[in-house]
């Protein structure tokens, strides 16, 4: 077993960031199972920070220890100056939480739910604030609808704005789009961007790469209870020293097949073929594409649907864990 | 305080909007009372036959007796104390009014009214009517200047052989409906809130979960009092079932019973992982009580083993307590047995429910 992997990004950045969440040596076991195995993490003020990992990686357990729902076995958690274990009650007032299960009271309306939680937080649930929240979640027309009459996406959005009802300094979102269709997912993403625009710090977990790339200023990749790496999505992708994936399908005039070993083209690191479809990974997209074009011209081949896909976080995840996120 | 009241209000709103729950906690028992009540009819009449003892002994007694004779409500007859009492016990008279043989000067004349405990509605009317006559005489004597009373009236219940069925049934049905909603209703909804993660969502707010429980208990109290008001109101309007004892005593028993069954409800919720199992377990607990606690029929004639079984069921004590207060006007202190039994249920239920309590879903 390795000692905990130290992740520290504040030090090499030039600007002085205000640290809002600081976690050191966090550990949690359930019987024999080590759910969280020595996690260190810092999140700066105003950033959207994502913990990316497959199901069972320990993301939710980590988040729930910060929220005060679970007690860590070891380690320290400090959020906005509060000790998350010893000062959990004070901390609750300044954080907003969306849990993985977004169930609420079925028989209350959207507006009543917001007002109830506003009272539970002891904040003034002013009609203006509630209206504002309803609008950013596009739920204004549903204010009088009962929670059990909402669609899954609407319930998600309601539980998201509930996380804002106390005007929190830090917002925790646990898999905010899991189980949503693409349209609903994009709506939630818009909502998260609006939260960022309110200058709140957001810590979210997800197992969708696109989500992490779309929303997060920084991403930590987590697997088997450990943080493997943590940086901006761009830096992580660049660190792979891989340029892109080139995709094309090949058609020959005479029905002739492409028989060249494409591995030999400049820049190509790996090659996959299925019937006429090509998939090349390259560390030099320009050289690879140029030589592929001239090869096609020499042999009288037509390249159809030529496209270049840049490297994404999935590739990063695979390179660190040796398997796909959805495996 | 505001978060707490807000939670109580939300609980009540949710109770009102839950149609299925509302059916079981109000409509079902109301239907019971109306159907069974219509089958047996009510025992009230527009006239009351009264036996007067020593009606001519003193001037005030003569004045009151003639006032009663003038009233169309009363059919008055006179006789010796022993014979009039015998008639009352046999159900031939509705009340006996006993005047003292002599008056002591300066003291109000102590008049004792004895009414048939079993015939609650008539007894109520009789006491009220005699009370009015006494009050009128007091007022006439007082004139304009304040003076000591000339009459003071005490009402006593006398146990007759026959108890009308509706009078017996109504307190039992009320006890039943309180039990159903405190055990079944609470266990069901609490398991759902816990297993679907709503309790966890409350847990990340600054609102303490103990306050959440307290709000739950408070709203269940309000529900139980509403059940009592509606069911007793129905029984009064349709079947002239009156409450002889104090409303406060009825309320106190309703709340004590509600609390006892709530602790059982929380216990059921704690040991059940799913709504279905909570519902099944709640039925397993409430069903035997429905039949073996003397809710629908008296267990006086039942076999000894059944009577012994009834003695360990908390519903027996709630039904009996409510019945004693409503029919016989018993005071809380005289019902210490029922009170103690329910208090013991609260204590045992509380210990067990706390022992097995869970905030977190079973699956996590």
C-alpha cells in the first residue's frame, strides 16, 4: 500500500487563492472495506471543483463526511474555517447540499418546500428570494405544483435550488445529473453555471467526463478510495502527451482495400479498424492527417467522415486507472 | 420556534393531502360509527321520567318540584328513596331527585340528582334541565342584591343494567382510529421518508432531527384531537351520544393514547426496512388489538383467556379510559389503572424505539 498521494495545486499557481475546503488524510472504512483511503484535497474560493470517478470510488462517502453526514475514521476536514467534525452544526448553516437521493416531501408544493427549508435554515424565505430561485431553475410555472407531480429533471432542479436556499458559501452537489436525460442534464449544467456566477464555491461529484469537462475549473480523479491526480481538465489532458484521435471511413474506387499498416504513419500511437472505419490515436495530429491525405490521394481512396476528436478526460482516466469510467 | 412550527404546519398539510391516509384515519372510523349506529339506533327520548324524594319537605323543594311538574320535559312522580332508586336501576326511571328532609338556615339546600349512567344523552339533558331550574330559583331569590345561593345541585351517575350499544361503541372506535393512525400511519410515512433519503436531507440542515421527531409527535397530537372532535361530533349529531365527563379528560386520554401508540409506530418504523414490511408489521400489531381489546363488544362474557389477553393490549386501556370518561364521567384520578397502563406502554415503547432507531436507510 502506498502512502496517501499528496495532491497540491495551490503551490505552483501564481495567484494567491483563498482555500475554502482543506482536507488532510481523510479515511473511512466500513468493516473490511476501505471506502476512503487517505484523501488530501484543497478547494479554492469561487471554483467549481469536481471529483470524478466510477461508482464505488468513494466520492459520495468523501462528500458526506464533509457535509457532516458521516464521521471520518481519521483525517481533518476544514470548510470555510469550520472543523467539519467538531463544528458540524455551525457548518450546516453556511453550506448548501444536494444529496444523491433528491427525494422530498411528496405532498408539498414546490413553493411550500422552498419556504419550509428556508424556515428550517432560519433564513428569511423572502418571496423575492424564492421567486429568484424558482426562476434560475426554470420552475416558476411549477411553483404551485406538488413535488410528486414534477418530472425527474424538475425534481433534480428543485433539490439543487434547495441547496441555495440559505445563500451558502459552499455548495455540495452529489452526482447532480445521474439518471437524467441529455436535455435535463444540460438544464442542470446551466444551473450549476449560474451558481458559479453567484461566486459560490462548488464541490461536485460525477462519473460523467463531459460533465467534469463542461463544469469544473479543477478535477480530481478518484478510484478505490484514493485521489489519483488533480488539476484543471486541460492540464490533465495535456499531460497525456497525446494530441487527438483521428476518425475516418475509407472507400476505394475499385473496391480495393487499404492494406497499408497505418501504424507507420507519423505520429500514430495506436490504430483500430472495423470494416471501413478507421480510428487512429496520434501525438501529432497535423503530421498524421497530412500523411493520411497523401496516402489516400496516391491510392485513389476516398476518405469520408474525416474527423479529429481531441483527447478527453476519459483518456486521462484510462491512463491512470487502466480501465474506462463505465467499466 | 419558527422552524418547529413550520415543520408542524407542513406535517399537517401533508396529512390533509394524503387521501389514503385520511380515509383510514377519519372516513373509515366515521363510517363504522354511522353504519353500526344506524343498525342499533340511539337511545334518547324527548321526555324524562323523574322520581322525586322529599319533594314537599321544604319551601325550596316544593318550589323546584312544581317547576319540574310545569316543564313538559319532565314526567314527575314521587316516592320513597328506596323504591325510586330501584326503579332507576331497572331502567324504569331516567333520574331520581333527592331533597333533604330539613333545611339548615344560611346554607344552600343540597339537592342530589341521580341519573342513569348508561343512558348518557337523557342523563345529560336531565342534569342540564334540573340545573337550569336550580339556577332560576337562585336568581329569583337573589333579586338585585347579591345573596348566597339557596340551592346547590350535585349530580351522581348510577349504574343501570343496560348500556346502549352506540354509547359503548363510540369511545372504542375513537381509540381504534387513534391507534391506526399513530401506528400504521406514522410507521408507513416515516419509513418512506427515511428510505428515500428525506431524513438525510433534513439532517444536513441546522434543524435538529430530534425537533423533527417532536414536530411529528405534535402534528400527530393535533390529528388525534381532530379525529376525536370529528368522530364525537358525528356521534353527537346523529346518535345523541353525549360526553358526560370533562372534555379535558377526554383530550388527556386521547393524547396519552396517541403517544403510547406513536412509540409503537416509531418502533415499527425502526425495525422495518421497507414501507411494505412496515405496513405488514403494523397490521400484525393492530389487528389482534381490534378484536381482543373490547373495541366492538364488551369482553365481560368472554372466556377468561381472552380477558387475560385483553389485559396486555394497550388498546384495551385507551378504549376503557375513554369509555369511562365519556359514559360515566369518571375523572382522570379514578382511572389511574388505565393511565398507568398507557404510561407503561409509552415507557416500554420509548426504550425499544430508541434502541432500534435509525436515521439512515437500511441499504446504505
